[in-house]
C-alpha cells in the first residue's frame, strides 16, 4: 500500500460534485437490504418460543421482509441468536456465522444471548459477543415480541447508515488494491 | 463407510448429522445417523447443547430463588414446573394448601398443559408441512399468554407459584377470559382436526411411523402422553391424585399402537379433557386466602410487618435466609405436560438447597429416539421427533 | 410369566395405601437381602444397600410380582462434602423406582460410595433408561459404572475436565470447547450392535474436523 490512494470520483466528499451518485447507490442498496433481512433463527431456548409468537399472525414479523425462515446460513442475512449458548453449542454457532455470506448481521435476542443471562456457571458462554460480532442486543427474559420488532427497526436504521461504496473501498485497500481510476 | 448387513449384502452408508442446528429439532439436539439412501440404519444421539447448569445454580441461592430457574425448564408450560417444585418443597414440610390455592393450581396446571400440547401439535404439523395449523393454533396461544400476562406479569416464564401458595390471587375478569380462551381453543382445535383428521398425507406420514412397544416404553422410563399412546393407562392425576384431582370428572386418553399418530392424537384429545377440568374447577372457586398462614413458608402481610416486630423479623429472615426446609431427602412429582416431572430435594435444614435434581420427562423420551428411528426414513425421524415433544430446556437442564 | 395388562386403569391410591405399600416393599426386600433404613430420610423411607448387592436388589424389585417396579424414574447423584455432621462415604447414588402394576407404590434405593473407590455396578441391563441416567451421574459426579456399555459424558462437552456438580468444583469455572465431538466411534458401536460388519475402519474425525486440525497445525 505504498501508492497514495486514488479516490475515485463517485465517493462522497465535500469537493466531489458527483458524490450524489454514491449516496444514491448506497440508499438503494440499503433500502433493499433493510427491507429484506432474511433470518436464520438460531433458536436454542425460551426466547425461541417468543419468536414463534412473533412469526405468527398477531405480531407478524414478516412485515419487515423477514418472511420465510431459511434454515440454512448460506441463504440468510440475519442471524437471530435466541436463547442460551453453551460451550458445547459455541463451535456450532461459530461455524454457522462463518457460513453466512456478507452482508450479514447478528441480533443477540434475550438476556442469555447478550450476557449469559442469570446462568452464571461453568457451561454458559457469557454472551455471544465472545464468539461472533453482534449488531443489536435485545434485553428481556424472554423479550416481548414488540422488543424483537424494535430491534429489527434499530437494525434497519443501522443498515441505512452503512455505505456499500466505502466498505468496498476499505476492503480493497485491505487487500492492497485500488478501485480502477 | 462400507458395511455388510445381516443378510450379507454390501451397503455404502453415509454418516449424517441431524442437528444440532436443524429446523425441526425443537431446541438443540443432535442425532448422528448412518443412512442407506433415506433409511436410517443406525443412530446415536447427543444432548447437552442447552445444559445451563440448573442444578449447580440453585445451590447458590435460596429456595424461593429457584423459582425462575424452574420456569425455564419446560418453557412452554412454565407454571407446571413452578407448581411441581413447590409441591415437592411443601411435601417436605407436610403443609396443606388453602382450598382456593388448590383450585387455582389445578386451573393453572391444566391451562399450561393444554397450551403445551397446542404448541407441540402446532410445531409437529408445521414440521410435517401443514403450516396453516400453526397459525390457527397460535391464536388461542396468544390469548392464553395475554391472560398469563394479566395474571402474573410475564407472558412466557411466569414464576406464579410460591412455596405455600401463589404469587397473587386471580384478577377480576379471569373467569371470563378463561372461558373465552377455551372457546377459542376448541374452535382452533376443531379447525385443525378438520384439516388433518382424514388427510391422507397426514395419516400416511404418521400412522405406523416410529412405533414403540409397551415393554420398551416402560423400560425407557416413559411417562405421560407418550406412554399413554402405547396403551398404558397410567396418569399420576388418576393413580396418585393430588390437589383434589380425584374429585374431577375426566378421562385419561389412551392410544393403542404407540406410533406418531397416537402420540399426536393423545395430545389433541387431552386438550379437551383439560378444558373440561378447568370448567369444573372454575365452578369451585370460592373466595379465600391463597397463601397458607404458616410463618415457616409464607411472608407475613406488609401491613403487619410495619406494625409488629415478629412479623418484620419473619419477613426479613424468610427473604434473606430463605425458607428453612426441614433436613432430609424427598422426591415428589406431578403429572406435567410431557410426563412425570419430579424434583428430588436434599436439604440440610437451612434456606439454601443442598441438592435439587430434576427428573425430566423429556430425557426418557429422547433416550429412546435412536431405538425409535432405526429402520425409519429421515422424514419419519422428523415426524417422530416432533411427536415426542422434546423441550431442550428440560432435557438438558 | 403372564403378560400384565397395562391398558386397565388402576384403583387410585390414597396416602394411607401408599404408606402401606412402602412398608410392604421394605419388609419384603429386608427379608431377602441385607438393607438398612436410611437415617437421612425425612419424608419417605428409603433403603441403603451395599453396592455389591445392588444388582440383586434391583432384580428383586423388578421381577417380584408383588413389587413390580417396572419403571426406573431416575438415578440421582449426591455429594455430601461438608454436609452438616455427615460421616461415612462422600457420595451417594439414589435410585428412584415406581411401579406401574400397583397404584401408588414407589421406592428409593441408595448406594453409598467412597471418593477413593468411586465404582458402582451398572443396572443398564435391567432398564434401558439407566444407560443415560448413569452417564449423567458419571458426567456430573465422576461415579464410574462398572459394566456400562458406553460410559461417556452426557451433558457437558467431551473436552470438559472435572465433574461440575461436585461441591469442590467452582460454579463459575468455565471451559471452552474447540470443536464438537465427531461421534463416529459411537456410531460405529451402534452399527456393530445392529448387526452390521464394517469393511473400512471408521475414521476418528469427520473430514471437516480434519481440516480444522490440519489448518491449526500450519
């Protein structure tokens, strides 16, 4: 990375007259991603039962585009970890996270997934952020379906703040390349 | 892996994991199977993916602090676990509950039981592909959770029972809400039965699938609806009645062949029996106290604690040191939704439990899983798994 | 032995009949073997039996028609380290039985074992559920069951060191697991049990695990 980076014209900056293009591209991409977060329900314990209520008719999580649960990580964007993760389960969770293609987000639903809950003992991982990066934490034991919906909306707001173009440039820089001029 | 089977035929088997992360494993279970095409020829199961250390956690607090941990055992019917634990502790004291508390515990037990059965049937049918049944059956479930929220403050893990009684009395309007819930449940069940009762696909997928004989089921320690599905007419509410169950008029639902169909149908008809028990119990409700007036277990009233020194000290000691359960070892169980849920309590006379062992009904059912699915196909294994109603919280504790 | 008809319901038991049943069971068992009433008991009588007589006692409980304890409810391990004024062996294994032939008939059998010689004969040939119940007691307490077909950990992961429910194991001592148990050896045992003859030796690890191990060595 010895060359000075060549910032292409389409990136946002104060002096760039064409930056509206990248913000528009970002806006479209983020709109698409935030409104179709396909979930992978990594359901282990009681929080999963509230998730079942969430998916049923009254709370209807499908409104957010999380329509059908694809029980395969390769086709999902959103990893919903609901329930306690034990040390036996930890390698499984790690492998599932690694099998997901980016863009991927993780919601730690419930007290056990966020911090280990009140199971402060030899077998419980004190929070899944010890294993995988987490985007949104939901408190509750178990959290109400409304809390899940609030978390989904917060995640949507977080997604809308992402920038596809900046991320792409950062990844290319990490690899020692530049965007074509 | 290549093997030669009993007839001398060469087979090429594949070893495949069902679980621990699988759409149809309710909770995290793992069965590693050797399959020949779609047929499972050998299976070996592994549990412990949700082992949260219930038995170690409860040794750190007081007896009252065990209550939230018991909720999370069988989280679909949380209040049954609470009642089971309280019954075991009250058995060590030898105290009798008040009449109102007894009737309310019966109502709450039966309500939790039929909601657990509804969830089991809904999930089982969804696993078989009948997704509509899931939505139809979750309507009464939501109604039930609304009632529980009004009654206890929580939708799912309620911690309603207390040693010596209950958290609080019923709210005004409970009876109307419960009657409406039962009407909704009956409607939902009849809708679902209309969908699957004579549905050829359902019958083909469940009849004759993963059957177990009475002798094997008893050897595996099965109790509850799964045992009754094999034809064994044993129910703790009938054989060793408690809380006045001998005075209620209900039948035990017994199957004949012990296959998946029988296990699901036993649960569906048990919902109807539970509804009938609740209707009878609601008529027996009479005003009265819900907590027994025993200073060893029940907290004195707040107003007394403000005026009377003994009540203040009693309250303080009960909360701070816990209920001093008499020294000894005692086992007591109740007929929970899945079978006999028991608690073996070892007490050293202080308010801190020495050892509490949960006897989980799900463990016995899942121990037989390898025996049930060998010789069946993978889809049959899924149907079987959902019919034995494994709740991982109870299985692994 | 004629087959018992389980489809007929039993007469409901009362607290008095349960008490009478317990006395009957105790007397019958005491007349056949050397047992002791457990002094620990508070609410129900249970019997302490020496571990060498355990298998015989359980066979008597199961096969005698008047007793008919065909259901093994649970096997409980207890650690009495620092328990009040307890003298004697540190561990106990309690067997809980229930009869489906006689209404309201239950029994508890206890075996005391020392820490130095933590071995108890297995009863997994008498009850199928004893297989997993004994595995759990081994996992949590370290009690070895002699003659058990597959004495492996049940609840904790296979890299766990120690026995967590013992009183000297700290509750918050955590142990990470690197990769899940491939379980191919257990599958091989099961195939052999079902009458299959293996032509190739079953590998110790699955291909995915082999990759992980190879990768971590580099």
